[in-house]
C-alpha cells in the first residue's frame, strides 16, 4: 500500500489520550563516515561545528496546526546536509523551546524525541508539555523536527489523492498473485516518488545523522552534556547518540524501548507478539476468552477482505484499514473502551465508521482528506537505516510463523517486511543499530510489560547493549506504550533522576 501504515514504533505514551492515538514503527547513502561496528574500539567521530548562536522568536503555526502560546520560542539551526562534508550544503533543523520556570535553579536544556520515526517534536512538545511540568521547573524543554521531518526539510513522496487511492485499492495482506504484484509495485512507486520529490535529502535522513544533529543542538544550546528524553523510536535515536558521543551523555531516559538487536523482520516479529499480547490483555479485561475473541476478530477481517463495510462518509472500511483501526486503541489502556465500541459497530451493526475514524487518526488524515507527511518521513528514515530488503517470497515464507504469533496482526506485519522498503532508492546503513556506549554516564532504560508496539523484552536488550554500568533497567508492570505519566512510580523515579541525579538501582520494578 502506498503510504503504508506500518505499525509504528513511536510516540509519547502520555499523549495517548491527548492525541487520540499514540503518534505512530541510516545510511547516508553517500560518503558520510560509517558508524563503528559492534565491539569496535573506534573513537566516536567529532561532528562539524554548529552554525553560530541561536536566535529565538515567537513561534508561527506549524502546518495544519495552531501556534503555541507565548511561553514558547522557535528557531532554526543550520547543520550540514552531509556531516562528512561540513562545508557543503546545509539543512535547517527546526527547534522549539519553553524556558525553565525556576530560572535560579535551572540545570540546562532537555531535548525530546517522541517517536515515529517521523514525529514532529516542534508540533508535539507544546501539546505534551503539561506531562513534563515538574521537569520544566529546572530544564528548558526543547523539541525538534529531525532531518526529513515536517519543518526540517520534511520528506514528501505522494499527494493526498495518491495516498487515498492506495489505502482504498492496495491489499496489505495480498492473497493472489495479482494482489501481491500490486502490493510490491505500489511500494516501488512510493519510493520512486520519494526520490523524485525529496531526492536531495533522502540519502541523509537516517538515524545516525539525526544523532549528529542532536549533538549540534546540544552545543548550540550551550550544554556540556546532553539531557534527553527519548520515547519509542526516540530510544533508538538516543542509543545511537550514546554510541557516537558517549562522553557527551548527561541524564538520558529511554522509555518504550526499540529492540536494538532486531532487524526489520525481527521488529515485525516483536510487534506481532506485542500487539497480540495487548489484544489478549484487552479481551481478558473485557471478560472475553482471548482465544475465542482473537478468532472472532480474525474472522471479521477475513469478511472485510471480501466485503468492506460502508461508512457515513461514503468511503469503505476494508481489511487493511480495519487492522490499523484495531491497532490504534491498543497503544493505551484508556483506548480499550473505544475499541469495544468500534468492534461492536462493525460486528453487530455492519458499519465501519468508528474503525475508519481510528485508522484515519493513525494515518494522519483530516476531515478534508488531507494527509500529514509523517508516514513519508517514517518510511524514508526507516529505509535509510535498515539494510534488509526482504522479497515477496521471503515475506510469504514468514506467514505461517506470523499467523501463529497473531492471527489478527501477523499477516499484516509479515507482508509489511517486503512492501515497506521495496526497491527503495537509497541503501540502508546497518542490519541492526549500534548502541554500545562504553564510558557513558548511566542511561535509564524503561520497559513496560504490556507494551504492544515496543515489547518489554527490547528494553532489557537495550540496557545490555549500552553496556555494564551504562544501561540501568527499570521495569514497569503495566499496559500501554510507555510509562512516564502513566505510572506514578516510574514518574517519580524519572523526576528524581533528571532533577536530582538519583539513579535507580538496576533491575528496579514498578508495579
């Protein structure tokens, strides 16, 4: 499918209710210096210099949004498009800041990434800031649009009409040779559109370059070390930063952690387990047998594959959009009643309005049919990072295993491994991202046992990859994509870490 709604690795769990859905899952492709290999003793590279002092001013309204209040200031930092060519073309990184409220006790700046990849920090932070009010007493809260995202040379690949056609016509779980050919061809067409519309930046939008930009931001803000709060994909970005600049790691929290040891099929496998686990927990909570409930929902999807449901808008709810609609409220326990209502409408009233609305929210579609470009950026960054380019035959071979993992989400995720970066015009940088950070200050790594999008096991793997004495594991026994703001225990420990430098004991559990 065109702007394929891959199950996202990203967004702030505290925003689930605020944003209706958690904001949803590299290689420079050029001569940028390569990332050191795992276990390497290569010294971290030094980035090119930032382009001078920042000049902050009142923020204008972002695309499809409203301007934040008077407490917020915005600016743009110029960084090299290619960090290996510091004297070449530059790219502007959009920044937003809210000053610490207790200036006499100010510690420094705290940089945020809320996930995606492809999420706009400039757009998200003002809406999320109330969740970080305590941290804002002593930190300037700073958000940014990573390169290739929104106001930072955002990648564009397809117009609204093309996106709508793809969501309507391309089956994301193809059952016939013709559907399979259309699925792969659409992925190829999407990549060609990215190259045509954003070709200059496309080879340079990977995570390693975003991490280098983060260090340029740190220096431009005047901080000796980086204080950083990374959520979901933001944990991958934070792990990459720690690897490249271990001596610059200050107080860093990684919440809802992406497994750094998983390749592209591995991430899909993790998410099949994670979302099935969340679905079963939802079914149990609503008094249903998980196995029977799973079979019932899978049967609904099979019917929709042949006979989409009508909606009041005149658009239809097909199988692919229904899967996205079911995924959306599983990001947070607060979304479970919404899922119940949507499934009831589809199964008992023969209408698809609620599930379609959830899918539209996830896909960034507004009432006028305009789509955000977050999914464009997400795909461009993901494909710049990952070398893996599974074929249709390899995806097909995954189907039995993935159906066993999740009859509801497995087929969608198995096929996604082939369609996501099909014939992508830029080579990927790595099989798995590097996160080893010997000598870095302690990094607090938080995993939630019921996290659907970034399953709990990935957090322990991140802590292990960061290295002994660096990765500090904190377990949150609960549901949802992330923990800060949802768990009082986790929130108090994170606040104490950021505000007072108190590092929790490795292995601490919040229940």
